[in-house]
């Protein structure tokens, strides 16, 4: 297959199989672009290129997704075998809007919310604050110091651990990627 349909740097690529040939057991299934009945395609893809790609795998009436590559490293992504090209393109476009430097923030959102679509919506609406490589106590201290002028001599009496505990109850989440606040 040519680079016209597959870019190893694309945020999302899927391995498409011609189901007619699959039903006849005419597939290699080694996930390499070596056979004319299956192959990799990067998303999003325009309608003309999609139709041209389908011709390269035998112009199937039905196809299935047998593998995918998420080159961003997003947690929670779900690609099903019979997703439509419309759904795949939409997902590819949305993933393309995520800068690689923001993947930890997305993964923290996913870990906090537990749902890929919800995390993606929150990420796109920018309704979060991400504190990478910080503890909850450090976030609490940063928050207090940014909001209040603490008189000299009282700094040691502030219980940041207790404030951090309260913050956990108010939409702050500790994740393996850092602290995330969901607004």
C-alpha cells in the first residue's frame, strides 16, 4: 500500500478487511500492507480517498476493522469492528486536535472520569485544569498562595493536607499523570 492512505504518524489508523474475502478465508491477517484484500488507512480520510482505498482492497460491500493504531497514546479509546467510516473519521478528526504535549492531560481526564467520550468532550471544551507532576498538597498550597496573602509567621500553621483532602471532594482528582480539576 502507498503512503497515500497510511501515515505512521497519524493520530489514528485502522486496519480494514474486506469481509467478502474474509468469509472465503482469503486473508493473510498479518497486519502488513501485503495483500490486496486488507490494509491500513489513516484517519480522517476524505470520501474520494476512502473510495479509492476500498478499491485497493477489492471494493468490498462490507468491511471490518481488525486492528487500530493510536499514535497519541490515549487511554480508553474504543474502536469496534463494524464502526462506520463516518464515526471513524469524526474520531480521527477529534484526536487530530489533541497536541502530543496534551496527552497526559487527556489521560488524566479519562482516568478521573472513566469514560472516553466524556473525557474527550471535557478536553475539547477546555473545562479542566491540569497540574502535571504535582501532588494534591502542592496544588492546595499553590491555590492558597495564589488566592490569599498569608501574613508572615502563619505559613507553618496552614494545613495543606486537610485542604487537599477537601479539594478531593470538589472535583479535583489524583491520577497517575498528575492532578486534574474538572469544572
